[in-house]
């Protein structure tokens, strides 16, 4: 590996997925004021994210199912009520 190619701030950071509480220890330069102990007993900076590979539907395979039929029926009912008023 080449020496001195990474920024000085490049260090391990704990990323916490707020949606499910999953934690990842990954090297990063992201700034953080908060710290937390990791499984190895060492303390690392912490950064909170809203979604990660542990909770994203693409990676988990859990897609959100849209109720298209219900939406269409609601639209038709609203359209019918609007047509009756005119």
C-alpha cells in the first residue's frame, strides 16, 4: 500500500442505523463529537444514519407493497362524489 494517501482524519467510526439499531464499524473521515464503546472494548466516534444496508428494502428483500387497488377505488369514489356535485 502507498503511504500517506489517506487523510489524517481517516479512522474507524461506528455507524448506527437509527431505524433498526444495527451498528457497523467502518473507517471514515466523517466528523463526530459523540463516542461509544465497540465490541472490542475500544471507544470510537459514532455517526447516526437513517437507513443502511441492514434496513434498506433493496438489500433486505422486504419491499413495501402498495395497495394500488385500494387507492384506485378511493380515487373513483372521490371522482364520483365530485361529479354528483356538479
